[in-house]
C-alpha cells in the first residue's frame, strides 16, 4: 500500500462535526460509517456527549488517536479543525465541507490557507467540497451519499460527488463492485495524480477509473500514468471535451480547462483509455477488471442467430479489432462438428437450433485457433438454449484457453441469472453487440499500452547559450514577438535554415546576394507586419542586379503599409528549389495543463482548410515524433505518393524532436511556428519563424 | 389501412401444417395464436381431427374462409399448400417454412416457383423463412417465437427472425411496445418497401423501425421512404456496414450487398434515420414515438448535479444540437428563482439540495425561452429529490410547452417507478446523458427530414439521340470502354469541353492546332492505355510548329508501350489557363441496389489520398447537386479560400445535374468519370472522359 493507506484502511475514523440532527451531513456520514465498518468511529462535537449511540468527544485532544479525520464543520472553522487534528498527529484528512474556491472571494482565501496548513503538517487532504471516500475491503463508507459500494477490484475517483451517487445505485444493480472510491472535491492538496500513483501500487486494484473535469498538472499526471499503466489500466471520462462542455465545466468547478487537443494528446501519450460516456466507462472497466488482454486482434464470433452475428461483425469492423481469419484446420473441425446449414466461417452461425453442446464445440474449436485472440458469444433466446448452462460453458472455455471472452446473451429477464454467474468469473455480458466488441477493444487498447516502448527524448547537442542570448533580444527590444531575424535560434538547435542574412542597407543586400549562388528571396523583417506577402513585403527570384531596387521597394511598401512599424531590416535568403519539396509546419503553444503542445501538418490548405494536423505534448522521443508525421491524412504525400520523390521524413522527425528540446529547455517560449519547414528529398530547411516569448521569464 | 390489412388484422387465421407435436414449429405458432387473439384460429392438417383443442380441417377447401394463411408444412409441399389457399380465396400468406434460396439449389428453384405463384394469384406473401407476424391491436402473435410484444405505436420489420426474438424479451422488460411486427424472411414477394408504404398509411404507427441486411430495390425504397417520412419517421439498422459485416451478411442471407456508400447516400436521401446498434435503434424509436420535434436546435439542460450536467453539455456538443443561449429575461428569472450557488446559465445547475419544486421552476422558465427547442432533465439521486414527483413535473411541463423533454434520472432501482410513469406519457428516460441527447438529436433529424424540400431533377434540353448514337459506337467497336474520343457525348448533354479534335494523321493535327488560338495539348487516344501521362502519351503547351513531331512522338510512345494497343488517334485540344482553376472529378458507378451513384471531389490527392468525396444516388435535383459540392471538406477551395478567385460553383452544380440526367437516361452507361472537370471563375470544362458501357443494353 502507498502513502495514502490510512485514507482507505484506517483503524480509527473521526467525524469532526458529528451530529444527530436530521438531514445534516454530519449525521449522514456517521450513519454510513456505522454500517459494517470494523474500525472505531469517533464523533467529535463540543456540544454533545453522545451521538447516535457513540461516545462523542469535545475535541480532538481528548479523543483517542485518529487515523483519518473527516471534517464536516462550517467553512469558517475548517482550518482550525484541521490544525487541531494535525497537531494531534493525524496525517489523513477528508474535508467534506464546501464553500472554498468554488464560491470565490473568502472561500478562495480559505483554500489558500488549507494548502498552507497541509504543507506545514505534510497532510494528505482530500477535498474540500468532497462527498467523502469509501473502501470496500474494510467496509468503510465515509461519504454522506445514499449508497454503499459493492466490493470489487475497480478503484474510482470523481471530480463530481453527484457523479458518484448517480453511478453507485446503478452499479449496485449491475453487480459492479469497487475497491476504493474517492470524491476528489476541489483537489486542493491531493489530486488525480496522487490517486493514480496510490492505486497503481495497490495489488487489489485491477482497474483505475475516473471522472475528471480537469487535470491539475498535466506533465506530472502523464508521468504517473505512464508508470502505472504498465500494471494497471486507467480509464477516464474527461468531461468538457466540447467547447460547450469546457465552458460548463469551468463554471462548475472554476477550473481553467486546457484545450481538448492537449488532453487528447496528453491522455493518449499517458496510456489512458478514454471513455466518452458513463456507459462506456463501465463497459470498459468491466472488461479490464475481469479479463486478460488478447494476444492478437482476431475476434471469433459464435452465435445461434445470423442477424445479431452480422451486427457483431459490423461492430468488429468499426473497432480496431478484426474478424479472425480461421485456419483451414479450424474450418474443417467446425464443418465436422456443426450441422450442414451452419456457417463455419467467422462469424460462426451455429443456427437457431444450437444447444449448449454445440456452442461448447464451436467455442472450443474457435478459441484453439492461433489467429483468434478473443471471442464474443452472441445468442438469441431459443427454446433449446439454456442461458445458465451456456454461461458455464463460456466460463469453462475462457479459462481453459486463457483468452478473453465476452457475451451478448440477448433478451431481458432470461439473461439475468446467466449474467450473474458470468460476472462472478469476470466475464461481462453486454446487451448490445457493439458494446461487447468495444469491451474487447478496450482490452486490446490496453495491451498496446503495455507493449509500447516510450523512448526517452534524444538529447541533441545544441548551443543552448546562444539560444538564450537570442531569446533575450526580445527583452532588450521590449517586444515579445520574434520573427525571421531570430532564425539563428533554429540554427543553435541544429535545424537547417537557408543561407542568408538580414541586412539594413541596399548595398549590403547586394553583397549578400552576390555571395549566394543563383537568385535570392527578399523579405521585410518587422515584428509589426505579420502577413508580409500580402503587403508586397516578399520578393522571390531576385537576381543580383535587381537586389538594390528590390530592397528599396520592399522597405517602401512596409513603410507605406504601416508608417510606425519597427523595421529590423530585409532578409536576403538563398532561393530553394521547392518543386520537389513539400511545405510542412511545426508549431507549439503552451497548454495551461499540459505545457508545450507540438503541432505538425502540411502547410497551407492542409492546416487551414482541411485541419489535417497531429499534436503531442513535449518533450517527446523519436517514436512519438514519427507518429506525428505518420498520423496526418496527407502523410503519403511526404512519403512519395503519386510518383513524387519521397521527402526526407527522418529529417522532419528529427526537426520535431529538436524543436521539442528547444521548447522544453526554454519555458519562456510561449508560442512558436516554423512555417514553412520545407521538406525535400535531401533534408529540410526552416524558411520562416515566428515566436512569442514571455519576457518576464527570460 | 393499406392493402396488407389482412396480414395484420385478419378475422380468421389458418395454420397450414398445425400439429400438437412437442417442439414443432406448427405447434408453437398455434399456441401463440391461442393467446388473446380475438379472431378464429383454423388448424389444417390432413392427419388430425383436432389439434390443441381446436377443430382441425383436412384441407383448405373444407375449412371456413381464411383471411391469413400461415404455412408451416415441409418445404417440398409449400408451393402446393399456397396454391390450395390461393384457390380457396386467401390473398395473404406467411411462409414460415425455411429451405428456399438460403439453401441454394432446389431451394432456389422453389423460391422461383413461389414468386410465380404469388404473381399468378396476386398474393401478399411474407417469407419464406420467416418467424411470422404480430399485431398487438388484435393481440395476434402469429410467430413461433417465445415472446409476445407489448402494445405500442412502433411498427417493426426485421430481416432476421432471431433479431426479433432477441429484442422482444428485452423490449418487454423496458416497456417498449409495438404495433405490427414482421419477420421479413427471404423477402421473395413482400419486402421492406411494401411495409414502409403499408405502415406509412397506418395512423396507429408512429414510428417505423427495421433491421435490414439489404434493400432489394433501392430506387423504389428511396421513393417510398420519401413519401412516408413526411408523416412517419423511419429508423433503420442496416447491417453489413463494414466490409467484414457485408461479407457476413451476404453469407447469412445470400444477399448481394451494395456498397455501404450507396446505402449511406440512398438512406440519407430517402430521409431514413440510421442507427448503428440495437440500443440506438430503440433509443431513437422511443423518442420519435412519444415526442414532438423541436422547433429549434437549442437544448436546455436542467440538473441538480454539476458533473452530469457537464457530461450532458458535452453530449450536446457532440450532436447536431446546441446548448440554448438563454435570453436575458430567462437568466433574470432563473437568478430570482434559484439559490445563489446555482448556475443559471445553461446547463442550469439547481445544485444538490434541489427539490422537485426547484426543478419545476427551472424547467418552467427554461421551456418558456424562445431559444429553447428541447430540454434534458438530468438528476443524481439525493435525499430531497423524489423521482416519482419529478416525473410528474416533467410530464406537466412537457405538455404545457409542447416541446420535447427527455430525462436522465440517474441511479438504478430508484429510477424505475419514475421511468414507468414517464414512459406512459411518451417521455423516454435514458441511463446515460449521451443517449438522452442522441434521442433529442433523432427528433431534430426527423424535423429536418420533414422540412426539407426535395426538388425534382431539372430536365435539361439535351440531344439524347446524338448521345445514343455515340454510345452505340462502343458496340460497333466491340469494346465497352469509351474515352476522350467520346467527348461529344458530354457536348450532347450541354457540358462544355475544350475546342479540339481527334485526328489520325500529323498533317491534320497541325491544321487543327493552327485553327486553335495559342498552344495546344495533345493526348494519345486509346482504350487500351489508361495512364496516358505515365507513358509519355500527353504533351502540354505544344506550339503549332511542334505539332507534327509531337504527333509522331506520342504515337510512337504508345506503340512502344503496347504494340497491339488500339490507337484511335491523337487528341489536339485547346490549352486552358488552369492557374485560376481547380480540378474536380465527377464520377458514376452503378450500385446493384440503388443504381447510379454519383461521386464528386477535387482532383488528384483530394480524391486519391484524402478521400474527400461526396456521393448521391441519381437522379437528383439542384439542391442535392449543390450539397455534393458543399459537403466535401475542400469545398472552401472552390468558393475562393486563401485569396483565390472563386470558381463558378453554379456551373459545377449544373454539370452534376446534367451528368445525373445522362446516366439516368442511359442505363447502359455502367461507369463514367469526368476527370478532370476544370472549374474556373467563368465556368467549367470537361477535359477528359472515361466510361464503360453495357454493350448488351444499348
């Protein structure tokens, strides 16, 4: 058990603010604790000698030693109450009381104090504004909710207490059990990262699930989840996925939601399996808590009903799984065992008169096939098929072959008893074939999470000092936008840029142009002018003799466009042969939760109109950088589709990593765009750069 | 009632092949009919005088008049049995017996005979290989399934009998009722189109739902569904959506599945609401059978629980609906009525201590807002909230404001009673907020179906005779592929093509080039060479003096590439200024079920790599042609994104319609590709053409 063990397995629990007043939270929580909890329950209330038949103590000092303190006193005295329990030697506290940062003003100040005091005494604090905690192994219900949880191997955290009460009643009905349950409340001290680590160390927790509206420390969570998912799957509903939802979440908890794209990337990189609805959350959790992961993606479908078999096959087609391709041997065995009318190809249709024995044979043959990683048993109710017997067969074959099997025993009442038997052996029964297949899909997703190797970010040999010096120009200039004049920043990090120079007189421009082979490109350099082309601030294919006039012209146009613009000069740059090249973009912005978020896409319409981009949280290793390139839809264009010469994809992958290192080394870089990064057959060149820096941070 | 009324409301039903043998279908069906069915049940069996207490007749002749005959005799005597009942004056027959086309060989021959006999006597035949039919108003269960249906307003057809048995048990538990239920079986005579028409005329059917594996006559179904959906929504699960599923469906029913894209387009054009799972099918059906359509897309969410409120908001964000923007008046009223801690912006969080009265006020104020078209009531169980009372409030407000309201009363057991009350008043309760919102989404989708106007295809003035003559060239040539040499086919249908000519000697080539202003494009014309550019068979920007040599070169390259290729000549064509233009593609292929399927997209990578295309079943009107253009992701490129001059989109839309007319007029055109159709600011030009014709059909 981890450092939070006293939260979930205390021997003594105090309710500070216990009362017998009807309808009071301090009574509800005491009543819940008085259930089957084996530990000692200690009511604390200066005005009572006894509450609900328990001896009540005036204060913490006079009470026996307290492992876990539940605080239900009014908000104004919460801090004092916590200080009391801390002084008395208690490390673990759950603050049920609401009225903290979620109410603003005074509440926010109280929350600040709570944070201070927790740090001072090194307290584990859940809440404030929490429904409480539960732990089924010790039969502790330290919440004021109306329901107890059944025992099971799922540990469950929720940023919404109502979500817990809403779900428990239903979960009990479904026979879904839990190990620990935590209502996170305002997450002032302990948050999702702490519980992920705690449950990751808990051998009794098979699956961690959560409902979250935000993640406090994206990078910390990502690291914790990566560590934990080697052994324990994590399934999360992260709400506020949509713009409307994010707005609602922020008015609900006062949380500043990061961007959905950052969450999507960050959670995926963390190895978290994401659910988008309550039903999905538990559909996945049921599969993950009771079944092994499939070795291979091939699914066998065994059914007595053609239509539902086809529906199941469609669901497999929709998923990341695939219909298993049976070996010839399997087909022969099935043909021998099944009646003539049966379909022995996958889905196996054992037809309407199939009894339990025929299901047993079909399942036995199918699971023995090396191409089968998992199976779905789908049945329509018939007179000859006994669901309870079928459940036994499914359990037997699942265990014999050590492969995951889920069921979809269709029908209402008549499936109930079988469902219960299956559940005991970890096999979820789903009403709908698509949900059954999605359950198997979650298992396969978790297998991939376990099997993946996250490579450490490569440490490139870069000139960090030079980069620091270039970034500090922004402060000297009192302008937080840097542009093409800072291309040497990219050079310092080993990213190729075209030959060239920024000059501030036309003669020098000509000298530079003459030193460059062929024609040149000339661009106005000004932090105040962002769409240089539109105002005539860019000239392409300028010959040496035209450079002087082009300089004058470009500067004149810029002045004309914006008389007070700061003009840093004119860039004279080698002109690249871009016929055989592809324009790409690598960008970065900082997400409030996850930090640096890298974006990759092809330039122009691909990003702006088709929105064909990939994102990852930095820092990242080579594998993730390559995924960024491969996952855009237009990737084949880089790889040489339609007779083009393939671009040097490895150079693109390396550039993404070098930029990852740059933005990780310098948190002062708030936004960055290398646009375009031209990728040709022989490498890449960064043509233009824009970045915003935090001048305070430099 | 329609022409099939005797199927669903017969006064006398005969079971031909009735028996009292345990386990026999002929017994099961008789037992089901003996339930509460008010009509007369007539067993027919030459070997019995009495079956299950009913007088049994030797044959049909000696029996009383029969409205509906159920055939359960062995396959070999089915045809004779049908002929007997037809001669005795029965028009309506359900063939339960299996062993027809699904078994191939002899069975297929029997099915052919069945079709003949049905035509001869003008019979309405359901099946063969059918589970039977049900009609709850007359309490008739003429199936051999284990379950009766509850009464309701949903009429249900299924191509899988097992799907019916699998669903009914569950539906009964959920309290979902049906009007008529039909197991379609092999659909030899009556198919989905017949039942859509029948139920479209039935005032007691509020929603038509179905499970289908194929649609026999796509164009006929499309027309029937368009007619019916003005009054009655249709929700279908069409399985075989995925490649794997299509394969499974075809081995299940022997149906040749058309392409999923054709189904997708055809069903959408038909106004059918499509579900992808059993759960969705009934989630949608429940909403559509009990609630009116929303006038506007704004959804109000009323909850006592922040977390579930945010989840619901996310579900709205995922849907085609939107969170209603409350008027200032609504906000003020809510602020006055709700406690300070409540959130009065949408979602309305009436907070955890909300009782039924607070829900009533919130719902009253929200539904009164003109921006609110529908509402979701989402609640977590609390001590102060009585679900049964809440149900009454929801029913009252829903009826008062005549707007659709759905609920998500979370929790298991404690929601049951409320759920039943709500159901009686047509209000579906869903466990998961995302399903509740999807239910409202189906209502909005149906509103859009009702409100849309399908314009008739424009009849352009074309030269049909000339087109026929051009197509007949294929037969004369004994080659079913036509190419650029048939560009005059497009001209005959009023589609612009560049000036030019196909020539077969270099002198003539020069003459043609000289008659064209500017340089020309030259292309080899050969049905045997499809990638002309790749073999050097295309020359762009040829000046008049180079034409002679270019002719020789192009022909030589073609000969070199394929010595025995048929070379029809060389096309000499005006060279278009394509800098300001966009290449598009309009294609057509024939789907086995839906007929001509038109495809539109931008050329090159947009179609080949990004797969950014739209499809519609032809013939189509202007509105649908315009949708094809607008729905591709790259549409902004045509409409002038990124500073480009907008293309003449109207000319593109017109070309799609003219091609629709062409492929409708000539079913002999099996495939057609106009690629590219260049769209510029001043119109379009078809540059190249390939088509395949059915030379038998010409």
